[in-house]
C-alpha cells in the first residue's frame, strides 16, 4: 500500500516527486481534467507523456508532479477520485522516493543475479531487494556478501505447491510487490501466476521458439544464426508469452565459438532484465492487453 507522507517542502527540502499513471477508454477532455485537478490541489506538473491506442481505443498517461501546498498523496488521490470514476480510469499514484520491494529468484546461472545485485548496491535500480530465493544453494555466499537474506527452497514436481506457498509467505512478510526471475529455471504454476498478475518479470533468450530446450546457444551455433537476442516480459500462464517489456539483439559472426555465443547471450540477458526492472519500478510500464505501453 502507498505510504501517506506529508509533502511539505521547505527552503532546504524540495517537494517529493510524485507520479500518476493511468489508462482508460479514450475520449476528449482527459488531459484537461487531469491537469485541472492537479493544479487545483496545488501540484506542479514536471513531466508528462501520453499515448492513445487507435486500435483498441485505450488512452495511457504518465504524469510526474510535485505538491507545492502541503497536500498528502492521499489528499490528492481523494480529490482525483471523481475524475477517475467519470472516465473509468485505472489510476495509480506513487511516491517516487519509495523503492519497489522486490524478491529475486535464481537457480544455477548467476549472471543476471550478480548484475542486479551490483546495480542495486550502486543505486542504479530503484528497487528494495528484500531477499533472494533459489531452488539450489549455489549463490548463498554471493547473496549474503551483499547483506541480503538467502532462502534455499528446493522444489520437485511433487513439492511445487508447497514451495510456491513458502515463496508467497516470504513475499507477504516483506511486502514484496515485484518478483524477478533472474534465470530461475522453474515454471511457475498457473495458480501462482494468477496471484501476481503484472508483478513477475522473467528473462529468456530470444531464439524462442526456434531453439527450445536447455542448450539454446549450442543449437543456435550449430544452425549458424547471425543475431542473438534476449527478451524480458511479464509472466503469465502461457510460458514465455507474457507482455514484452524490453528486447535487445547483437550480431554474431561465423568465427565465434559456442562459448562466445553464450557470453554474448548472457550479457544481453543481464542488460535487458535490468532495463525492464528499472522501467517497471519507475512505473513506466503500463499493460495494454497482451502488449505494453512504455513511457521512456
């Protein structure tokens, strides 16, 4: 739940940055009414981006602002409620100083985990990592060296429901709002996917569906592909088919070994996953059916 913080600026302390993101059926007057309510409540708009999808008639808006008259986030939310109801909006307000509580999940490939831990510790990711969960003990030392709890929760087909219940209990205890599958080589159950819509981000190589299996880079090397890619997406019940957040590719040549392919792929996976997490935590990603709208 959002924290209601008094937003009273002083000469020494600037107003806290706030954010409104919304989607609704598109119609005339949305931007005008949103701006009017913010201005009437003493808010100064500092950035804004919008998009109207002509195919489905949906409108999307992300507006950053600051309160200049001591209004709290709950004050502004309450004042905005009639406008949200009038337009049928899915509207959310955020305190941009608050970092998203996050749980990382990993198996035995640690490149994404290591990259995220470094970015988090250096302040490059606006998330608050609460813990790391793994079905293997391999990265316990790495995680604890960053001062984070490590939870070894092994899983089999017979214990999946129990293990996922333990993950959910851990997440609930820490108020987790984002789950990151940092090369977590387990398929989440449909039940767990349904419990966390739009809250689970996964990363995979972009050879799918051409090279499905445990050794996609080896298969791609045998086939002589010229592009290696990675895709970060939200997790749904449809395996690796959730709304895409970010993708990247890099060209490879005939003189690269299979190990070179793997190295290029791991670099791309780490980069793409970090971007997706950052944009999600900055509330730049809005769901648009099976697609996403991303305000860069």
